[in-house]
C-alpha cells in the first residue's frame, strides 16, 4: 500500500507541509497548483524539494473544465492542457487529475467526451503524461463514476484512466460495488475522504466538511473493499478539505491521516481475506470492558483537598504504594489513585497542568496486544522505570500527552492493587455511597483535536461513536460526542471547545490542555447515594429551581419525584423508550474539574445532553472571578 496526501489537506507553508507529511510516514503527495504558486522557487525546485523529503510527487491537480467544449473553447482547453503537461515535466510528475466539467458552456454526450479524451491521450503520451478523469459529484454532465468510467472505456487510450474519489461516489449514494468491475490497470489513482452526514449543498459539504476515513459517517470501508477487489494496489491518497484541519497543526493532522489509512486497510484486509493487501500485521481492534482506574497528580495540600472530596463521595483511602507516594482510594469497583511523588510522569504532569488526571487505566482483553496495535497505528508506547516489586504495565501516550495503561482481566496485572499497594488500617471510614463503577470519563479538548481523539479510540479499541451534538454554554457552543463499547461498560465522552469563554474552554486554558474534566460514577440508587453523601458532608452542585419547573412541564413528574429531584439537586432525563437518567454533580474543583454521579434505569444510553446547559450555568456561578485568589 502506497500512501499519499493532497497538500491542500493541511495547514502551513509548503515546506512545513512537506516536513509534516514526510514525518508521518507518507510515500507521496498530490500537489495543488495554488500551493506552490506562492512559493518563490521554480517548478523544478519544487519537485526537487518534494523528492528531497523522500516523497514522490504522485499527482498534479486539478485540471478543470476540459471535456465537451464547443470551439473555440475546445482548442483553448487543449492548449491549456499542453502547458500543464510541460509544467508537470518540470515538476517531475506524470499523472494529472482532470475533474468533470462544471462549465455552463460544456456539451453533454458520452461519445463527445470520449473523443476529447482520446485526443488528449495522444497529446499526453507524446509528453510522457497520463491523464486521470474524476467525476465530481456536482459535475455538469458527468457526476457519477460509472459515467466517467464509460467515457474512459470508450476513449480507449493507454494514457487515459479513471480516478476514483470516495467522497464523490458516497456523497451521491452511489453503490461502490459498481467499482468492482473496473479493470485495475484503468484505475490510475484513488482518493479517499470521509464526511459527517449533513444534508447540504454537495459542493459546500465537500469543500468544508471532509475528514479522514473513519472520522465521518460515509461507508469508506465499503468503497475501499470494492477498490481492493479490482486488484488496484497503487496510491491511496487523502484529499481532505476541512476548515478545522486548515487551522490545525500540520503535524498532528498528518499523523491522523496516516493512521486513518493504515486503519482502513487493516479493516479491508479483515473483510476481504482473499485479497493480498500490503499493510503492517497487527492484532484486531481490542475489546475494552471499562475504566480500571484514574490517577491524579497533585501536591500534598491539594491531595488533601481532593481526598476530602473523595471521602465525602464515600471513597475510602485503603492502600499506600509499596515504594511511591501514591495512595489508593476505593469504593465498589472504582479505583482512584492520587500521586504526590516528586518524580516520574505524574510529577511532570503536575508541574505542567496543576492537579489533574494524568493517567487512566483501561481494562482490556489483552494489554500487550493493545500496545502492539496502537504502535502499528502510530501511537507512542510509554515506559518508565519499574521499581522493585512493581509490575510492568503496558502503556501508551494518549493524544494530549496523558498516559493510558492497560490491564488485562485475569492476569497478574489485574492484581496490581494487592501486589503494589500496602493495605491501610481502617480509620474513620466515610459512609459508603453505593458507587459501583466508573460510568464515563469526560475529556475536554480544543474542537480541532476531537477528531484526533475519535480516530485514536475507535481505531485501537472495539468501540463505536455516537452522533455529535451541541451543548450550549453561555460563552459559546461545545461539541460533544461519545465513544462506547457495545455493552455500555466503557464510555468516554469528548467535549470540543471552540473558545475559552465556555467552561470547557476555561478548563483547557487554565490547566494547560489537561484532558480529563470529569469522572462519572454509577450508582444503583442515586437517592440512597445522596443520603450517604450528605451524611459525609457532601454539598451537591446547586441547580436553579427554574430547571425543575421546566422539567415538570416536559415530563409531567409525580409530586414525590419532583420534590426528591428538586430537594436533592438531581438532574433528570428520559428517553423515548422510557429509559431514565439521574445526575448529581459535585461542585467544581480548581479550574473546572468535577465529579458526577449517575443512575441509569431501563436501558437509558445517553448522557443527559438536555441538562448540560443548566449544569454548566450552575458551575460557572462558582468559578472565581478573574484576578480573585483561589478559595
Ligand atoms: Mg478528488
Ligand atoms: Mg457526564
């Protein structure tokens, strides 16, 4: 498998783009003319610079409005093509993309277009150039790859082939199976892009919302299976137009792009085992059953504050690490670790972010295989010195620089709490609040990084994504989306902030990009939990009384339920099937971290999206005004 990316897909000047693309492991680039028009070197210099980065210039694009023109425009189109052929020879590339005409002057007719391409093929052959024809989804006469292929077939010239683009095929809902009958030697190039399903003008959708395969909702896998079935084994190239990517980091977008292609081809190989596909061997996506622990980095005084909050939540400090300044807090199946050590990763995370979640442990089917797969997909393994009596637990770096450890069920690793931690005597233990497990972990990020995280989780683990929805904060919109396993035991919610006036944005800005903003615990009975919490001195986040009036209007609650929710500051949601969700929040800690307690009834599978706005308003009232000392 050879991989490429169009230079238009990422931000930066031409040199920055090449460096980022080469570092991410791509073999080639598609060059957009505009991309080097601003560059001061000659076309030959540009070509050399590309090759000096170890990249092949595999496609020149686009050449527009060629076929079906009446005279004198027809002759002019051929003259224009000849000039581009000369330019391509200077650059050192032999394949040009001609996209189907959108000119109002162009005339329809398959044979007319085929004749034009036959003649263009003759002229191209004299200059050692090959021409690939692509059907734009909004082409005037040709907007379907099946028509483009018929034109190429009738042109019947060795220098004329078809270029397939997943977006153009899938956006028009054309069955990709129709690709399977195209001979592979007539497929000159394949471009890949995904997109979220949005009902809008095709051109606008394509120009602004394309994303990497696996990041959107299109059946890029089905498309690629059909391409692979033809025997095509040349370049797979990302052609992504996306406003976020243009504003994002060229490096991380290049890494995502390469990961998306490796992940896609890994899936194709598993779906089409009889086709030989060149992609690194790796274990299949890893089943993950939940969050085994979260680890906080803190200094001593903040650890005490955090411990007081955990105590109020019914957690018991029950273990001390055998060699490190690390405490284990437990309740039900929930493990929370507070690390106040002065060395290692946790300490550097503390220095950078302040008190924060620096590490998360996931329960997986096979920890070693997880690292192997993550590595094949371009993630960085993480290792730090293992002390005497400690276990070596496989780990990788997450997207934001945090660490993720993997614990496989049933192995020695799952006994880490007994092996590495000394039991502490029961002192005045708090009242157990009946919290059973971690329901979800919520990560906050800049909106540009959301797709990066999404691809990271879904490519490594056997998880899926929920549709994206908007949460309204008085300071702006937060985009929210969740990653879940099929059983609902592993849930990560992702919140993308566009500006720092939102609570999420404030949290990112003030904690220097720390990723985990809240951890939600599952209760089997939220009212009983609340009673226990109150006995422990817990003060829930105060919710506006107006919220409850509205809730009553929406759901028609009985009086007793209404009173219990309102007096307990418990938020409520109900789905179409009668599933119910109860939520209770802690006050915010530091710059916006908090805990949540939830109860799910009757198969409720969401996160109380309708309530987020009210919860955020209540939390924002607690944020210290700018310039005020921390309380
Ligand atoms: Mg294209
Ligand atoms: Mg939540």
